[in-house]
């Protein structure tokens, strides 16, 4: 991890601290695209759980809607209560891992490991990725 990665974590923590709502928004994400631009977002929880949207997907959607096309590095953090001043790193769910890989085969994901925060290639978090033979 480098200073840019620590800044990305800080951006994810800042967005969830400002937008935290119990039972609504508990996860914040920051994604740095290959252009160097950073986009932040929070998860969108709903009463119908299966239509909830992860923070990583919302952040990526913001980036793509602004013309970006490839993830460089992404991070998600979890805030468990309004008093939580340091949201913890959160590992992306399986669906987000697929999405991250689709939008950045060389993407790095910042996760908490036994050795502390590390920036790992998405390929390590998603071995044997699904490939659609009808798509290039």
C-alpha cells in the first residue's frame, strides 16, 4: 500500500461518516479509476433486501456515468454505529468481486489481512472468474 491507497481509505471513511444512516447506509466505498479520478459512494439498503445496492457498485456507476472505463483501485469500509469514528475495511461481496473484475481485470482491492491493510489484485480475490463466451 502507498499514500494514494491510504488516501482512498480516508475518502471511503469520510463518505460513510457523513452519510451514515442506521439500517440504510453503513458501507462507504471509494474507487480510483485509471485516469486518477476518485469517486465515492455509500450502499443503498432497502426493505426488500435483494434490491439493495453495494457501495462499490454505486461508486463504479458514478465513475462510468462520468465517462470512466477501468478501475485502478477500490476500497469499501463498514461503519457499525453513529459513534464509530474509524470505519473498518470491508471485503467486497462475491457479486462486487465479479463487477470489479469486469471493470478492471488489473484492479487492486484494498482489504484487511492478518498483516494489516493490503492492496491485492482482484484475481487473488476471484480465482476462476466466470467468463461469458459470447462476450469479448
